[in-house]
């Protein structure tokens, strides 16, 4: 593992630009629950375990129509949890590396917690491919654009995972609001905000196409492989991938596989970098 950390440090030190790909595993070291498999999800949410609902069944927009108190119980609890949780030191390490490079850093994440923004990454250089729990949209689709959830607070009974009314509502028509998060089977998601991020992402890739890129992927699983596929799509003879993943760390040839937790791996690479200065 020592030699792999050394190789990862060489990639970071030799790069002009940093590309961060992040999945749910990035938040585990901050204390956020791991939803991998039904057992992990049910351990985090016992009321859902009693109903034997899988994550992909619970993370479905139909609950906002059929039982909005239950829907907002789940998403309101997550919103509160993300706000109360402090991003771990690995976020700061990545930001420091990006700040030291000629062309800075871009973040591509499937996480909806907003922790990269809270850690000081530039808002304009983040793509949240599954949306953000820090933004809301109208469930009725009345034409109201996406708005910030900063002033939205949801009271949740944790024993039942049901939210207390009044529930978040649309400022234009008064209908129930929902998170601007891409759920499973979700045809009503307003993708406008993420589409703007995608456009900035594409412009940034064109701008940095001639630069040597270090691609660091942390905690991105195979079940929904969006982040993994995106990171692998950037690889060439110059651009190298450092894949940090406790369970699924295998990489294409000539890249670096680190079967470790995100924080441990980032601290290990950072220590190697400091030892060379």
C-alpha cells in the first residue's frame, strides 16, 4: 500500500489540474450513513426497515404524492443530518491540492449534501449530477423555478420518520415542494440547475484539455456507476486515475487502486506529498 500511496502522490504532484469524482463513500468518514445494501439503509432508518422498503423504493417521488409527511420525514431527516454534519478533513486536503495547481480543481459528485461547497470549493466548479438537497422545486410544476432550501426547516419525528406540518411549499402556488434531487423513476425532476452545471463542466474540460490532469475518485460505487464512468472517460496517456474505494477499487491498467476509506487515503497521499517537499 505504501508504494501505491507514493505513486498517487507522484500523480498529484505532477498534475496541472485536479478533477475530483465523489460518490456516497466520501461522506462516510464525516459520519454520514452508508446506504450500501438493504442492511446498511435499514440500520440508518429503522422505521423504513419495518416496512421492508429498499433505498430505491424509498427514494421515489411517488411518496410526495401519496404520503408527503412520510416523504418529507425521510428527506427532511437527511436535510437536517447533512446540515448538522461537519465535512471531514479530506475535503480540505482536496481543496488545498486544487488551490496549488495551475488550473485549479473541478468536482463531479453524485452526493446531494452540499459538503464540497461548505468546504470552500468554488460553486461554479461543481457538478452535482443527482441534484441537491439544498434546493427545492414545486411538485405541481407550476412554473416556479428552483429555489434555495436555506430557509427551509423540517421537523421530523424520528420514531416514525414522519414530518410535522406545515411541509415545505411552493412560494408561487402553495403546492407541496420536493427536493431538487434526482430520485428513482423520477420523470418530474427539474434538471435546469444541473444542466447549467453540466454546461460549465463542459466548458471547463475544453479549457483544460491540454493540461495534465490528476483524476481522484472517492467512494463511488458500481450500483449507479455515473461517477466511475465519468472519471474513466477522462483518462489517457497523460491523465491518471486514483480510485479510492474500500470495496470496488479496481482500475484500468496503469492507474492507482487504493482499497481504503476516503479520509485515510487522502491523508496518506498528503503525507507522502509533504515528505517530498
